């Protein structure tokens, strides 16, 4: 069973990771926004770190 965070589990693109972030934060109540956004940001950063480097990013 998965943890419910497909962006942090599945291989994906930068665009898919950002789309997941936007989906998680799009319709959140103001009272819950800060916590939800922080969790979504952490998930986004973790997903982006797992992506392979683009050839133009390689040193």
C-alpha cells in the first residue's frame, strides 16, 4: 500500500511535481493553508531532488 503521496514515490517530471504541488494547495481553506502549503512544499522539494539531473545541469 502506498503512503498517499504519489509525487514522492513515482518517477515523474518537474512539471508533474509542480502540478501535484498546485493540486494540493489549490482549494485549501485559509485556516489550513499554511500547514498544507508547507507539507506540499516539502513533498515538492523531495520529488525534485529524486529527479535525474538534466544534461544541461550536469557539470
